[in-house]
């Protein structure tokens, strides 16, 4: 019966290394396994670094215009807006919008403040974590959101496009005239996150 204690394992390894080439093989295996393990532990950081330096996504407005009506039907939302964000400069630009009834979305023209002092920090944290952030529009000072409020939209949700940490180029906003029920809200989170991946060109 073999001894599986640390000492027994070391003894078996030392017994195995009776030739110089075996010692070299053991050293190579240790280096390869150690490197592989370090890469495994750092996989998220490596992926983020590659995406930040090599991948430059942009908003796919054409796909958004094609798929937004389906997203509105599946979520029961009244309007969908695709917005470009440059958070380092605090700039937002509404690029495209679709309403469920086919009316003019009356998007705000040109750049405007992405963030205002009235924004709930918890909403920003959820957004930056690539989570769907939902809110009553009355509590958000963003000019585009306030325009939606004037159009009768009282409740909204937003998610980053694409929903990948540190690769954001914009946001997908859905608005409702009446707050959706809990089941619809849960379904909406999945639908929005899925759609947000398709609204970016890689």
C-alpha cells in the first residue's frame, strides 16, 4: 500500500529521479503546471487587458433599429434608446430610439451630461458592474431621461453596451409608462443583457 502523505510522495519522486533527464522533466513539468495555474488565477485580468488594448467596439445602430421592436414586444417597454457614453468626459449622445407605437422618439440632439449630481450612486455602481439598473425617472437628472419623463415614461432600466467590464461604448435604455411587474422585470434583465451584446460591433 503506497504512502500518500507528503513525505511519501516526495520519497517516490526522489526514487523516480535516478537519471539527469528525469530531473529535467520534473523541473519542466513544475514550471509548466505553475505557469498554467497562474494564468488560470489571472484569467479575468488577462481577458480584460486584451479587450482593453485590442478590442475597440462601437455601437451597432443598424442592428439596434432592426431588433429594438422585438425587445419592446418581449419586455412590454414603450421606448428603447441606444446611447453613446464617454464617461471620462461625462458625455452622452442619444444615437437611436424606437417606440412601441412607431411614433417619433424625440431624442435629444447633440451631447449632454451623462451623469448629474442627482444620480443615485447605487444606480451608477450597478451600471458600471454591467448589471441592469432600474429607476423611477423622476429621480434622474439626465436631460434625455427628463425628456422621456415629459413623454409620459415614468420608469426605466439601463445596461451597458456591451455588458463587459471596461469595454463599454454606450447604454441600452428601456422605458415604461407604468412600472412593470416583478416577473416582467426579471425577464427584462435577461433580455436587455442579451440584446446589449448584439448592439456592439467588434
